[in-house]
């Protein structure tokens, strides 16, 4: 079995920088997780109108309502089998802001039904987003979000682009510094920039047999 990122990228996976191949090759077959630690040079958000929505999202560990510079950062990627038998990888980002710790949680699966990776956001997987993965000229990984869907109880609906954000994540390995660099931008088609951050980190690969407590979501969603 190959990792969910290898499945999504196919032959393009070989174009990734070797360090990114190792990082995004984590999966059940390797038995490894990947933990990154570093600093986000800047966390930002759009105008004041954005803040209430970010605060609502933060109650379920979706997005971050504060801004900051030189913020200590951790990202934890652990593979596991969820309650529906799907290989899943955690993407739990922790930001050590001056006044409080914030988390931005996601869990990802590869969906044959949708032909790519589905990203479940937050502690309860209420939001499901299609991801499009490409490899850039540096051997970096570029992730763009697609359709967003909301799932709660019997309710399952597609969210219009007008009320959601389109995310672009760019990650590459900087050989000159020996660090991974990441840039995240979330924008709305009508209202413009909503949220983002950029910085750098190093990684270590760890045994994934035991996932640290609190990384798996409180609720899992079967629908993609």
C-alpha cells in the first residue's frame, strides 16, 4: 500500500524533493509518522469582518482568530485506520501564540469515489474539502482546495464558493537552510484574503504505532 499522497499524485510523486517524498510518504505501510517543529514568521487575517467567523471556527479547531509574528509551531502527521476502515493521516497544527495555544486540525483520506484526497476539517469532521495536489519546479508540493461540503447528522450539503475560502498551500524543502518552508493563503472570491501564515520547520520521523492522545477527531464522518 502506498501513502495517500502517492495515490493522489501518482507518477508525479517522484518529482517531489526527496525530503518531501519522505515526509509525505508516511502511511500505514511505513509505520511512521512525521512531526515538524519550527516558527511561523507571520500569522495574519483579513479585515475585522473576518474575525467573528475565525472565532467561531476556532471552537472546533478550524483556523486561528489571532495574528502574530515569530510564533512557535508544530505539525503532527500520524497515519491510522479510522472507524470506517480508511487509511487516515492527521494534520494537526499547533500555534503557541503569546496569550494562548491554538490548534488547526485536519484529517485526510484518499477517496477513490472522488478521485483524490478529501480533507476533513476540525475536531468533528463537519467540513469536507476536495484537495488538488501538484508538484512545482522546485520539487515542492502545492495543495489547492476545491469543493467544500458540510455534514451534520442527516444534513449533507455543498457550500457555495461565495461563503467559503479557497486555500493554497505551498511547501518545499530549502536545501540552503535544511528546513521545510510553508506558505498558506486562504481567500474568498468576493471578500479577498481571509487568513494565512508562512514560516519554516524541521521534521523528525516517529513510530506511528501509538498516536498521541487528542490528535484523532472527536467524531468521524463516513460521507466524503
